[in-house]
């Protein structure tokens, strides 16, 4: 499998993490697992039909799909004829480009988009980077992300701030914060914080020396104990920390 990422045009850096491309090769015929990161995205299929959402959804050639934020891991089947192009949006930016239902209706789902919201396959095959950039530059509805300051607080604390503290810092109520997160991200602020905390722990586990204890990592990342950390890793990845 070949995978690469490309940065978007500077005008889109506030909204888009990256564009990506995934191609299968002769040796591929396997399920590929993605872990939750709190981001929504778009995918266009340029290859054979591709099973995703743990086999529940088949993405067809030439069609564009919206992928909601995930609250757990998701498997897609990759073989030699798989060819996907995608857009990884930054949290709470879907509404900067699309008029669509509240994001909590997309959570953990992959949904085919209407033609007027879809990418032009002919233009993508000719020049994918230019088509993506122009597609989104033409669609920018607002240069603001109303959740950006809250998202910044969550990331700077690696997901360890309480929801009460987040609401207090951002001059809002817990109830309003929860409503906005479900509307613009698709999951609650607590779920999003837990994902960021998990991602931080995952990064430490993968890059730590073998003699560092799981209990030490758990305390650093704000978990009660090593069992709490192990349970969160299993819920988000399907694997125990030792299997990562």
C-alpha cells in the first residue's frame, strides 16, 4: 500500500489538515484500520469498489463520500485495485464549505454526497491538487471557526481539562458547549477531549523506551491507572498497548 499526504493552498490552511492519496499494490488484500482523531473528511473513489465502515459501506468508483468523526476504530478493505483520494478537514470546519445536517448525524458514518457537492472525477484525474484547492477556495463561507479557542485549549492540555473548565475559559455554559460540539464536530467535548488524550498516549507509547512503565504513561496522560489507559486504547484501536 502506498500512502501520501499533501498540504492544501495557504488560503485553506485554517480549515484543511491535508489532502491524501492511498493506492493498493500487488501484495495488498487486507483490512486497514483507522483510529479516531476527531476530524471529519471527504473521500472520492478512483479505483474498484472499496468496503469501509467495517464492511457495512461500499464506496463506488467516481463517487464522493462524507466521512464523519469517529468515536472508535474503523476498518476498510484494501486490495491492489484500491485508489482513494481524500480530504482531512480540521475539527468543526465542515460547515465552512457545506450546507449539511448537524455533524452528529454523520458520526461514525460514511455517506455518499449529492452530485453538486461531489468532486469532478475528470478534473481530479487531470490535476487533483488544483481541483481540490479550487473546489474549496470557491466554497469558503466564513473565515471563522467558532470552536477554535476551545479546540486550542483541548489540544494544549492534551485533553486533560474538564468540560467545566473549558466552558469557563471560553465564557460559555457546559450545555451550550456540548450543543456546539455535536453540531459542528459530531461528538461531545468530553468525547473529543478523550480522543486527544488517547492520541497523546498513543504517541508516547509508540515512541517510549521499552523500560518505561504503562502506569507512568497513564499518569502523565491523565488516566487513573494503567487499566484505565489499557481500556481506552482497546476501545479506540481494538488492540492492547503491547500490540501497537
